[in-house]
């Protein structure tokens, strides 16, 4: 309350008019403020890179950014040099400054005044002021520092005495007045402004270096295959590239260039910092490619759609062989296509010194400046950023970063002159693998070649995202095809039975799949196709192995040759060198002698099957699409739809409903369902930002919900839910009966619990496709899209069996692992595992790798239902299989009586034998031998101490529902020698095992 009253009083006071001010001196005192001032001087010098010394990078005032866990300076210019460790100037260097200050020893006379102001309302206010009555005398002094001709590093300091301002010396003196306030200036007095000053300064400005770090003007600096000539004359100074590195600063927070010094106030410290640097600097400019569109891949039905670059690329195709009349006929049925989207991939470049990995700069183009006469090894990379409206993430690239002959303006970059003059050396190298794909090149600058201009490219991989994963990519989608009217999950292509095709690649390089005609078409450069960039040409004839469809076998097994004559477009180089050597690269029809794009297998995972061995293409640009699987549709709608396995809970027995979605979302089986199983649907939007309402309908099935127990309600053409929202690129929703929730990416075996919600359950009496329909309402128009998924009872299991060999043998145990497959595909759903007698085991979700058979060869991951344990009689996951035991019993055969050599083998999947002897009442393992047949020395194995031999089995079985599966179980046997030999029978001696090896 008191604070409020005072505030109101203050407002009232200052809103009135001051009629008079009277001041009375209450005290007068003398103050001695003599103090020491330190004047420090620091001189150092820079040298060109490659002459020794430590690396210096100028980073002041720059912000750091983090990309893929690495820190970069966010700037477009990076200044680098080395420190000079020795040198010789053309003269001594003198730096001077003139100081004017209050004389030490003289006293200040300060008067303390009480000033009373009277307002027109009669109110009076008193304030205290300190007035300077007398100041110390002034002194002027010049101080000089001399850097000797042989010094490149010099530090010193000098101390002088001055009198400080009283308000600097004493903290209680808040302010000093020259004149007291009157009625016009109240409550402000005229401030006292005189101070101690650095009045002026001088420096040599420009001079010559006669030698730096043992290098003299005109000498050559060499680094590997690049070189630079030291400038002659070698001019040094304080200013270069528009910046000056000779400064004077004081403890008042003021920093100015030494040539701009004029009356700079100081108190107790003055610092002079000189960094001498070469006047001449060169530039290495690093440019990214042009920005490109994002491509999203999906599966479509063949026929009725057009796919031509640059709007659309075919990624993969699949078909089937159908028997018609007396021959097999091939029909293409499905394709994965990469479609151009309105979203943009924006490239940035980062560059830094290899020898100093601490500082790297990033920008839409970065220039590295270094003194003329420098040689250096630089590293650079292209970093891509995906821009999608309000969403943006950094994306990866693969497999590396490469020097390119086209910049971000679409101009050809000529490296011929830079290479021939020894200013650029580059070759494709394998840098350590990381998310940042660094490339290395050597460069140099001197007076004859002041600027080296480079352009770079790294093939973007939008499936790798940072710092968060907006959407999980899928490398391949398992698909159905139709043979003679029957849906199958596999076809064949290639040499007979060699290439079973059960999937379409979604992520692959786009250029190799462009249709070509033998003997005519040329390999294309992606950037040339998409943004119209120019290209170089690679002069080489590709002779590739192809296969023709055989109507007699129904396979593509007739070998043919396909010849692609030159020229072929390329724009990425394999090497730039300083020795004239033509290596099949042309600019138009002009040969290039100092750069090449030869095909040496270092650019991509491209490996073409050639007639005479493998063909490794040269460096054309390419890109990977964002791989998103979907239920198959005959349109290219903006909606992608996936099945998501959904369970009522995560326990063996559900005591309450806790609907759980299982990853990966999306996964490689977006349209494969089991009968009578629970599913939700994931819907992902790939269009532009728009307010849209969608309704989702399902053709047939059940809706399970809680109402005094679980109720299964049959439905047909049922509307699952309606979603009304502002849709943004790659937005997604999970939907089910009467509910929807925002999409969160789930990786393999990751789950999302949603609580008590209804579940859609597939029909149990249905085989083949089911239709899901999306009705879209936006901007007064409506559209309808249909999708197909399949219900399959084609269930099979992989049974992996291994036997145990414990150190102490007490009982036999067989470890049996069952993994679920649907249509030969690893599959997961939350089925309870039931063994003999109704024993229930929990299901286990394991992550398995799926290799994409493509040029890129990516590895995807999916979830698979598995269970482990000892099973007898039968096991039931989705369908039942019977288990029948068959025992593996070791047999013994004497090979050499005289030497006691015995052969041990057994019928069945035996991989070895374990051997036990009774020790302290326990069968204790004394050895193991690998092999289905082994030899031992039995001369020291006695009847009173027999050897127990236990077979070791390891095998796997593939079984279908209803099959009878034979489980091979090891059964031990006892062995001891029963014949006479030279060793005899030493009563009471323990047996000893000697394994001789395999049979």
C-alpha cells in the first residue's frame, strides 16, 4: 500500500509546475582518485594455409545450428588461415597512441548540495546533488610499442598513473554535476562529462613480409597434387576482405579500429590487439544443386495410367504368366510409381577444413576465404531439407557427396583450368559412414588463380529424417497378382524359379527404370530431366544382359543382349586431376582432359548385369522417393490407406478393453489381413493444405464393442467414421468404428494403446479382396476413391529347433521357436499360442529384416509373431499343427581296434555331439565336437566310468496349417570300450575323453 501511495505522490508532484529551485551547499570535500592504468599490447600474424602453424577460423558473432547431431556455423563466408610461427618484415613496426587524462596526485573538490524545488501548489521536494568544484590538471602522453622486424608474435604491457573520475572510483557517487538544476531543468542537473581519453592512435597500415614460416615471396607451396605460389611482393596489413583486425578497446566496453580512434574514454585499462594478415586473399566457392520436388512412391494397377518423367517415374513392376490356349502369356498387373509432389527438397552445402573438424559453415552457398599462397584439404557435403508447408525436416542422402559440373544456377562449371593449374584435385573417396556424407578435395589459391568455383550433389533420401520422423518409410510392398482368375501372392521372373516376386520395391533409384530401346536410348541425368540442367557426356557402350519372356515355360528365361551406345548424360565426376589424360568424358563433343566421370562403381548401388561381366555406370544424378505403401487403387488419389493390426489388449486374457495398435505403421503388408482378426486403418494425406471432410466405408465384416461383454455386430457397407480437419502434407489418422486419432509413427513391434474403443474385425467366411471406400468433401465438390485389401487363410509357420547342451546334464530340453507367415510373408497379430492340453503361452513380437531386391537394395523391417518353448503333441497359433517326435540316437562303430578309434554318428539333423562323464554324482560336460560324424579315442573310456554321448541338433521346418511335423529329439547313449588293447583296464582309473576330429 505504501508503494502505491508514493507512486501516486510522485505522479502528483511531477505533474505540477516548478516555480523555484534553491540550492545550499552542505558539505565540500577533497578526493584523491589516483590509480594505475594498464595498457596492454598484443601482436600476432596470420600465414597462408599449408605453411605450418595452427589453423585459425574467424567465427565471431556467428550462430550455431545443429543438423544430424553435428554443429555448423550458420554463415555464407568462412575465413581461415594459419598462425605465423616465424617471419621477417621489411622493417620494424611501430604502433602509437596518445592519451589525455587527469593528472595523478591532484585532488578533486566536490560540493554536496541540498536543492529544494517549490511547486505551484505549495509542495516542496528536496534532492541531493554532487557538483565538481575543482578538477585535477590534465596531462597528455604518447605511448609507443615497437614490433621488431623478426617478431611475428609479441605481447607486452605498460602501466601509468592517472586520476579517475570520482564516480568511477567511488560507487556511492552516483552522478556528477557541472551545473546545478534550476526551475527549467529540475530535477536534472547539467552532467559533468570530462574524462580520460585515448585521443588518437597510429599504425604502419601496410608493409611487406620477406619471409613467413620459412617461405619467401615467389616460392611454391605444395600439398599432394595442388600447389600455390607465394605472392611477390608479399603485402601484409591490418585490413583485408573489408574487415580490420587492429583494434583498441577500453574497459568502458568500446572497441574501435585503430585508425578510427578519437577521444575514446577509459578508466583502468586499454588493450591494443593487432592481427597482421596478408592483404591478398583467395576464394573457394561451394555451391549446392538446384532444389527439386519430392517424389512419393505408391502401388497402382497397370493399365489406364500414364507415367512419364519428370512428373512420374516407374520404380518397379510385377506381372503374371497366364495359360491361354497352348502357351503362357505374360500380363503386367501392378506397378510402383514415384509421383512428383508440390513439396520441395531444398539443398544446403556445408564446408570446413579436414585438419580442423571443429568449424564447418552451412548455407545455401558457402565461400571459404584463405590467404593467397594457401593450399588446403577441404571437406564438403550437401544437406537436404524437406519443406512441406508448415512442416520441415532435414533428410538424409546416400551413398555420398560428389563433385558436379552444374551449379544451382544451371550453369556448367569448368574444372579444366583449375585442375591444369594445380588448384583443384578431387577423387571419389569413401569417407566414414554417418548421416552427414562428407566429400574431400584439395585446393589452392594464388595471384594467378584467385577463385576456385565448385558445385556438389548428394542423392537425397527422404526416408531418413531428422530431428524427428514425420513418416516411416517402407522399402517394399508385398503384393497380390492374379493367375487364371486366382489371386496369388507370388509370381516368377528371370531364369526359371530364380526370382520369385512377392513384392514391389517402393524405394529405388529412378533413372535406371526409365524405359529404353536397345541400340537407341541414352541414360539420362535426373537433374537434366527434372529441372533442365545441362550435362556432360560419358563415351561408353553398355552391353547389358536382358531376358525375354518364354511362352513355353511362362518365365523370362530367354537371354538376350541389349546395347546402349554413347553418348550418355552424366554430371557427377569421379575425379579431377592435374595431369592431362582423356578418360571418356566430353563437353558436347569436346574431350575433357583434366576431369572425368568414368564409371567405376563409386557413385551408386548400380550394378548392371552385362554381357561380359558387370557394368558400373558413370555419375548421373538421381534421387530416392519417399516410399509409402498403400492398399491398391486404380487412381492416384491423395489418400494412402493401410491396415494396422489391432488387439483388444496386450495380455493373454483381456480383463478389460484396451484397444492396441501394432507397428510398423505403415508396414510392407498394407493390404493383407487374416480372417476374424481385428484391424484399424491408417490414412495418410499427400496433397496440399486444405480443409477436407472424409468418410470411410468398409464393405463387410464385424464391429466388436463392449456391452455387458464383447458384442460382435455384423456390418455391410458400414461407415467407420467421419474425419473433418485441416489436412496438411503427410498428415495421418488412425480410424476405427466411431473413432479416429492423429497419426503417430510406430516402428516394428511398437504399440499404441487407445483405451476402450470399438474394433473392426474381418469376416471369417470371405476369401479374396474387400473394398474400403473414402468419400472426400472439399470446397463444394466430392470425390470417391476405392481401395482393396485381401483376407487370406494361407497361414504357414517356420519352426526353428535347437537342442541344449548344459554343463550339467539332468534332463532333455528342446528349444522350439515358431514364427508366423501369411502368404509366405512375416506377419504379426496378437494371437495367443496354445500348446498341448490347452497350455497358453504369450505371443512375442520380434523385428525381422526384409531385403528389397532393387538397385538400391534397402533393408526394411517388419513385425512377426513368434513364440518360444518346449512343445509336445500340437501347437495352435492361427491354425493347428501336429507334432510327432522322432529320436536322434548316436551309433558307435570301431574303426581301429589297435588304436581305439571309434566313429560316432546319428540319423537326423545332427550338427555335433556333447560328451558327459559322471563326476560327483552329476553328469558333467567334458567336451563337444561339431559335425554329423566324429572320431574319438576310446582306449581310456572304461566300463565303470562310461561316457554319455548327447547328439546336438539344429534345424528348421516350414509347415502349413494341419501339417504333421516331425520333431527330431536327441536321445543320449552310454559308451565304453569292450575290447582288449594295449592300454588294458586299470581298475579304479577315471575315464578320459580324446576327440580326434570329424570323420
